[in-house]
C-alpha cells in the first residue's frame, strides 16, 4: 500500500484534461477515490488502471481497405 494519492488537479494534469473531467469520473463512480474529510484523493494506481482500461490499440494490416480522405 505504497500508493501516491493525487488531487483532482493533479489527475487532470496527468490525463491532460481540465479538472472537470476527473470530477465527473468521481461523481459517476467511474474511478476509485478516497475522501479525506472534505478532500478527494485518487490513488495513482487507479489513474494508471483507468488509462490502461481505456487505451485503444491501433488496427494493423487492414490499411488497404481504408479510403483516403481528399
């Protein structure tokens, strides 16, 4: 249990978003968080897990059937 706990602003910086996005994740219970009094902290491992779960792998070997955009 040697996890760093990040503030909403720190999570937003890691994700490259505004603070509104991590707050929405918390409100919708889509990410693990800890309440410390009135403060909300998100474990760094939860942010890593969220990124891993939402990473989309590229499609390979099917380029011949994609149309070019002019």
